[in-house]
C-alpha cells in the first residue's frame, strides 16, 4: 500500500483498537467495551454521507442482523443441545450471510462492512439488555464477539478480494467482440 493519508488513518485506528481492547466502562447496569464504541463510531462515520433511502435500508438490515444474531445467541445459551455447531462459528456465519443477503453487489462493499459491524454491535446490545435484565452478567461487546466480528470482517475482505481478482481475470480473458476470429 502506498504511503498516504488513508494508510495513516487505517494504521492509527488499528493501533487505537488494539490499545483499547482490555478496557470497558459502565453505563447504568451495563458494561460496554471501548473497542465496540470505537468500531460503532468508525462505522457510523463510514455511512454518514449515504442518502436517506439507503440509510433506511441500512436500518432494516441492522435490525434484521441484530435480531438474527440475538436469536441464535439466546438459543445457544438457553438450549445448547439444539446448537450442534460452535456458537463462535455460528456468529461468524450469521454476520457474513446477513451481510451478503442485504448487500450482495460489489459496489456497496463499504456499506456491507458497516452493516455487518453495526448489526453485530446492535445484536450485542440486545443480548446485553436481555441477559442483564434476567440477572446474568454480560459485557456488551465481549471479547468473543470482537473475535467473531474480526473474523467475519476478514472473511468479507477476502471474499471481496477474490471477487476483484475474478473480475480482473474476466476482463483480461474476454474476447474482443468486434474482431473476426477463425475466418
């Protein structure tokens, strides 16, 4: 990657996220990790210039992702016999599937990343509110969720990289339609 402004901000945000990983703060009865707040702020900064109809669609995708993640998490907590897959893998797959379900085109790559991160964060808020109300101790943005969000984000970046390579090879291998071949 060339040196520039974007490289500095990416490395700065990564350093701040790594440095703030063990810290959390309290908001009433809830405990919230600092990296979750930073990720939410960065994702909201990413989507700030979207038009209103795209923000409404993003809101629907956030609510759907959060409800799906919350439902899967609550089933894995209350009846672990029904869940035959590791809950970590289940969380990662839910985030990836919901990201591609709502934003499958290549042009909305950054909105897909923001949708996955914000939907997962909202799901953590839902889970934290439910479990704290019941009496279980739960930190919103726990380390297991941060690992799941990081893995799903890297898988999404990898899939987008493969799609880019596929488009590049298709453009290179495409025949020129105006030429007369084999005459």
